[in-house]
C-alpha cells in the first residue's frame, strides 16, 4: 500500500477550534493544488459537509465504535485513495471516547490506529505560561499518541503570542500556527450543532474561504506537510476497504438473503470511483433506490450509497422539499437523518410526495428510515401532517438524546434478520409517541434496556443511526428486497 501523508487535528476539549483549523487546513492545502481527503472521527454528520466544501471530496467518518477498530484504517485508505494528503478532524477532547469504554472511538484511539501524527489545537484565550503544562500533560499521557505540533487559537495580541511561544519552547512540542480571533470564520449553531452547509451554502462558502485564508496566514503549511509525510506506512493490512468486496463477502452471512441481484464485476464502477455496477436504469435489472437529500435530510454516510450501488442498485438522490414525485422507477427508499423539525411546514406542504412515499410503503417496497426519516414517516411532526406511514406523532423536545447504542434486531425486516447485532448512535431533540410499534425494530442494550422503532411490511424505521460498512449484508438484503 502506498503511504498516505496524514494529520490528525485534535484538541484538549470541545470548543477549542478543531473544526475551524481542520477545515481551514483542508481549504488551504486544496488551494495549493493538492488533492486533500477529509475525515472526521466519530458519528458527526455536519462537520463533514464543511470538509467537503473545502476539498471538493466527500467528507468521511472514522468511527471505531460503530464500525470496529479493524475497519478504521481500511475505510480511511478507501476515502484517501489517490490523494496527496489526508486530514482527520478529531471529536471532543483528544482522549474522550465512548462512555465507559476507555479509549474506544476517541481521537487518540483513531490516531493510533492510523499511526498518524497529532496536531493539538489549544484555545489560548485565557492562559499564558500554563499552556506549556497543558500541552506537556496531553503529550505525555499516552506515549503511543504522537503529539507533534501545536496550533494556538484565539490569541489576543503580539505580546500574548510571545508569552505562549516562550512557554512552549520548554515543552518540546513545536508551535506550528498562531490564529487570532476572527469573526468571519464563525459558523452559526443551533440545537444539534453547526447549521449544515446545505442550509447556508453561500455563507458557508465564504466562511470556509475565510478559514482557509486565516490558516494560510497563521500556520506553517510547509512544516505541517512535512509532518504529514513523516507518518509511517498505513497499517490497513490487506488494503483499502472496497464496497464490492464487502458486499460480496456478505454472501451467506446471517444478515443477507440468497442472491437475487447479480453483483457487479471487479472492473465496474460506483458513484465514488472504481467499484460498482454496470449499465443502470429501469428495465436493466438494477432496482432504483431513492435516497432522500436536500437541506432537510443531510445526515448520511457516503459508504451507504456505495454499498447500495455495489449490491446492484441504481442510487438516485431526491429532495423531499422540492421534488413532487419519487425518482422514476423507484423500488426502494432510504431516508436518513437531518432536520425535518426545521422544515416541517415545507415537508408537510409537499402533499404529492408525501402520498408517493405512503403509496410506496403500502405496496410493500423496502423503506429504511433513520431519525429524521422516522419522523417524516409518522402521522405528524409538531402538529403538521407528514407521510402517515407510521401510527405515531413526533414533536420537538427540550431534552437532547445523544450517545452510542448497542442494538439487536428483534423483528425480521428489509434491513436485518432477527438476531442481527449492530452498534449505532442516537442524536436528536425530538420525541416520537409511541416510540415503538407492535413489531419493534431494535432491542437496545445501552444506556438502558428498551425496544425502539417500527417494522411493518417493508418499512424499517428507527431513531438509531447505523453505519452499514460494519454490516454490508444490510445493503445486499435491502437491494434484494427491492429487486423482488
């Protein structure tokens, strides 16, 4: 395997400026003419949208909890194939991982799995000499984590910078950048974090450009590139993850049915490059799988569409805010996460599409809905009519539901056979009543035992976000059901 120059951008805590620095570095190196591969540790869907805007490539997640540590390096190599540089934005504080699971899924864990040098972003706004003690503590906590540089953020003045640099001279960790406070790089937030790119594209473009300019002016890009090139050969073992091979390997597994759709050959293509199906379109044996997109449904993993294509589907994206019909020939539907609560009036007003979704579900077609998709399939959201597929009502709540989950399928569905075990993630400020149907989708083991979600005819709807790379038989099973 060819070595991929790489950096992990981490911080002592959330709010230190990781996203600003990571996105700014991606934009700055892309502006230099490099092909930059963007990655995000953990299940975050929003930051990768800014990463994609900065690089022109799909932002990809590296989640050691949901996908398992063994898939982190192969998924990284898949996303970074053909790139000059990979930048990985961390999550929370450097050593913060899955609750009660030690280092699992932390930025430090992923950095070790990738054998990548770490650059620590420190909010220096309220400290001077103490910064050296902080950096020393983080650098010495785990000898296997290679903290190789510091970027000082929110520095107040030239004198403040001098005090910080003098203190860090004794730490042995070089300062690779100093950034002053800058309002133009700020990005607005709301109840689930940053406002996604798709909702503020013009402003987001300007913000990402400002991040790139700030980082270019305040960081030593040559030193950072040299550091990235110092990373050893990637430990991915047999090589990059491949969706076709992943689906092919799922044949005969407990969560896949017997083949109903011919798998693409090794030389065919997918939407993201060199793996996928042959001729596509209605009437050619490849079922059309419609995938919801647009501002209301922004939460998705790139690997899901790649796996569906690898399993023999034609994947077509549509926007439930604007499209009045499902894509022609739709045989299956995937509705991921997002912000239906923000767009409930517009979604409700699109009656033709709501009826089309309800008719597809009533016909028994496979429908996979996660979180926002679950709410969209309900009778109503905050009192406004939705698709009416599920006998449930959704509403906004003051309580944030957030965290990793362990789940087992307790009803056979278009996604999974009974007994299929997955790890997933919940992230919402809405409540659905009831929270489970007569045939629940999942039995949850963390943080408490409960049943959740709905399975009826071909519909599988749940609050649980899952990463299909951890169980590629899901995509195969779904496409087989769509093909009939």
